[in-house]
C-alpha cells in the first residue's frame, strides 16, 4: 500500500473539487502534481531532519573532528563520507564544518570527502528517491555518491594541494573540546524541533520553486522535447546535464521533484541524477565561498574530480537501467 495515498486523495480533492480544474487537463495535472509533491516533501523533510537532528545532538562537530583526526587517513575518507550522509547541509552550509576539519588538523583529502558527500548524498534525497523510484535506484545513488566522495578525497590527498589553501585557514587551529555536551532527552527533542524549523525556513523557498518547475514540466512540457535533447541515446546528454546544473543552486529536496518530472517525460535516469548531483554538490555560490579560503586552481581541481565522478554515475545509471 502506498503510504502517500491519502495525500494523493487530498490533492485530487483540492485540485478537481475545490479549485474546480478539469481532470487530466494540462493545468489540472500541473496543479495536482504541485499540491501532492509539496505536502509529501514537507512531511518527509520535517520527519527526516528531526531524526537526523537527534543523531547530531550526540555527535557535535568537536567530537566528529576528534574522531577524524585520529584515524588512518583512508578510514577517515570513508568516515567523513558516511558522516556527510547524516548532515543535512547544502554545498554552501557544509563549508564552515569543512573549515573546522582543516583547522583541527584533519587531512585535507578527508575534509574534501565530507564536502562532497554532505550535499551530494542527502538523506532527504535518499528517502525521496526510495519513495519515487524504489530501493535499487536509491541504493545505487548512495553507493555511487560514496564512491565519488571517497575517491575525490583520496585523489586530492595524493595531489598534495595543501599549499593551494589560503594560509590564514591553518593559522586558527582550534582547541578541540572532546567532552560531549550533556543533554537531557527533552533538550535533545527541543533542539531537534528548533533545528528542523530553522532548516525548513532556509530551504522552503527552494523546495517550492523546485516543485513548481517540476509541476510545470509535468503538466506542460512536451514529452518529446527533453527526450530529443537529453535522451539515453545521446552520448553528450550526461555532461550537458552536469554543465547546466552547475550554475544553478538548490538542495536535493528542491531538485527531486524536477528529477521525478524529467524521468516521467522520458529523460534517462542517469542523466537526471547527474543533473541533480551537479546542482547539489557543485554550485556557483559554493565556489564563491570557497574562493575566500582556497586558490582558484584547487577549486578547479575539486570541480573536475567531482564532475567526472558525477558523469561516471550518470553513464552508469543509463547503462544499468537502459
């Protein structure tokens, strides 16, 4: 049984009975899609961010940095990538914690693994993909994202690019406090509620815009348009999707509705996921922030490595699901 079926009934009632829009019309399909996805995504957002916030209350940044600083550097890449999954950050908001890792003496490659994994392997995107496309797609998404983030960190570590980080970053070594803050159960719940509301306040507009674009595509865009320019048979569809996604900026929750609409219109799954990953893991606002703490050459290296990994994932999805 579809757990979202009651939401679909509510969406149908609002669209066709309250708003009196003709069923199966272009406008009706678009409005119905918008209402359904908006309600569903905000419910999932609230539940998932709340749960992740509870987990984070046991793992403050000081303890995370302490753990990563004392592990084998390759184990650190894996741990940093796994930690990235449970931190609900976009590419820009992950940067402060990334800087904290560097200042605490965590290897630069490990910090880059976190910087890639945190926005790319988003727990919200994981649940939404699971609900929309099934466990196989969700599993491949997680595995491919982990591989990209781990290998990106290892490659950057091998390149020895520490000199490309601005010197002031290393001048503010943090005194790491290893003592976990003692919180009662009520304090953790209060913290999770507050944090959930803060995150939703920051992302709701991106989510609504993403759903709106997805609804428009779902209702109005001709089915043959996207398949013509980004079909599975076009070798350039994946790199084109990555290049289009980089100038955009959103979080995974805001992009998922668009991914759903694109796949419904016949665009290959790998192409749409490459588009989503490029928006969440690589963005112009992120580059502008990173420019303050690292040289352009390192930003280009980072973008190239992650971009190649995303394109590989896109081609892999298209090959497996083609």
